[in-house]
């Protein structure tokens, strides 16, 4: 899935969150799951992909990432739970 995306990683339901942006979602999430490329996600064991959003281009994805990072935590939790109420790992969905 080589497409611009914004994503949220977590360690558990309502746990620590990480918002990222990438031009290759599958590769980037695999890196997070292997503990590569991001000290924060490795340190906090953020291995669950709980939300993602695809974009037409990387500029749009970066703009959205910056917007989400400014949001209140409660808004981010609502965003996740609207599409993923059980906080399941979406990794199998993106590699299928």
C-alpha cells in the first residue's frame, strides 16, 4: 500500500498514542512493530495500529498529521473509537 497516510499507534486501549505520517503505510507499520526507526514507539511498546487515514499526496497527509497532533486527547480517542471501537490491531487489514 504505497500511498500517503496518517496513522495512530497505541500500546493498549486508551493507552499511549503516537501519530505519524508516511508515504508507505505497510512498510512504516512493519518498522514500528519491529522496534525500528522510532525510539518513542519502541520505548512505549506502541505496536497496535489503531487508526489510519489515506491521502492523495504527502502534503495533505502532513497537514492532517499536524492538525491531529494539536487535538485534545479526548478528540483523538473519539476519532479512534468511531472507526475502531474495540481498538483491534489494523495491521492484518492493511496487509491483506
